[in-house]
């Protein structure tokens, strides 16, 4: 019983680490921030990425849980950062345009 819990704990930890390592941000979130500004950031915050099923085939339930949690945490964080970068660029372009329009 003790060994089984240890094995599940190890599977979970291994899965979480591997999920975090594999996680990538998606370029689409940069574009969302760039084209939609703060709405793009809100979308990145609201959406929870899901790992490809091929990463999870043949793995234990503990591994899958750990992998999914690690992957989602890291992917979401990267997606939010990408969208914020796009949003900052959006504001950097928008503010000078609005200033020119108000002085014309």
C-alpha cells in the first residue's frame, strides 16, 4: 500500500515535470493581443490549454493528472505573456495615432 502511494506520487511528479517541459506558448495569443488589445489578454487568461492526447497514451492516471496540470500551468502562463506583449505593442501604436488625431 505504501509503495503504491509512493509510485503514484512519483508518477504524478514525473508527469508534472514533463508537462512543464513540453509546454509552449502559442503565437496566436501574441496576435490576439496585437489585434484586439486587452480583449486578447482576457481571452488568454480565460482559455485553458489542453495537451495533445499522444503525450498521454499508455500512461498511468497519476502521470496524466500531473502532466496535464504542469502543461496547462506553463502553457497558460506563456500564452498570457505573449498576449501582453502583443497588447503593449498595440497600445504603443495606438496612443501616438490618437495623439495625432487629437492635435489635428
